[in-house]
C-alpha cells in the first residue's frame, strides 16, 4: 500500500459568522460589532498553518464488525453512514501548533479575546477540512464521497484514534500527537473517515 499523502492547504478565508457561532458568546458578552474580532483575526492570520494527511483503504463488510482497512469497529452508526461504500479515505487535518500558543496568550489578555481566538482556530481547521474534502472529491470524480465522520461521534469510540494515528503517522507527517486521554495536540485538529461509493450506486 502507498504511503499516506500530505498536503499544505494554504490560507483559509475567515468566516466571521462561523467564528461567532463557534464562540457561543454568552449573553453578557459585548455585541458582535463591539468585539475585537478584526484584531484577533489579524493576529491569527500568521499563526494558522493548515496541513492534512490522508490514506485510501478498502472497506470490508462482514459479521458484526466493519473492517476499515486500518482498524475494525462494531459501530452501528458508522456502518449506516457508510452504507453502499466499498472504500474509505482516512484523514487528519490541523491548523497547527502556533494557533494554540496564540489562544493561550490571548486568554491571559482577556477571556473574550481567548474565546474568539479559539473560535477562529476551530473555524480555520473546519474550513481546511472542507477544502481537503473538495480536493479529494475532485481527485476522484468517478466516486461519490459521503460526509466525513469523526471518532467520538455517535457510537464510534474515541479509542480508534490510536489506530488512526498509527495508520497516518500523524506526528511525523503533520505534527499532531495524541495524549493518553485521547486528546489531540495541537487542539485545533480533526480526524475523520470519508466513505467512497460508485456514482452509479446512488
């Protein structure tokens, strides 16, 4: 099997509406037009470095377990999600370690600035995942790609993260590590499975 592929995803546009949604601002917070959002986005621009690594695997259906190629799982939710798929794309994506440092620094300045910077990091990594998924769809025009599904969602256990990190060699490929409590570092990182099916199977 070929080695996992890596990619620099470039600059992801800021989406102010999405950033404020991720921030879940409390009712006591200033109105959106009074927030230091522009300053935080300017500070974040040089801190974000979005990168991804991915690998393609065959999908085997049998018994109560789903063989994902890099691990097996009894997740019923993932099984339903991947119905009709014969292959998957496994990926990890990160906004980088510098944005984590910026978040921690802004928290010391102001809770609001820290919250906004964290929300910016979330918007950036999700935007990077969207860009990667669009690139993968363009690379496989003969396939229909289903929406991404991450460990910890539904009944897919977080423990499968260990298999994900082994399969993609995340630390070496994009600088993301997994703690003993299964948290990713940098924190603004995402792993997911994308199902692939033939277009005539729709």
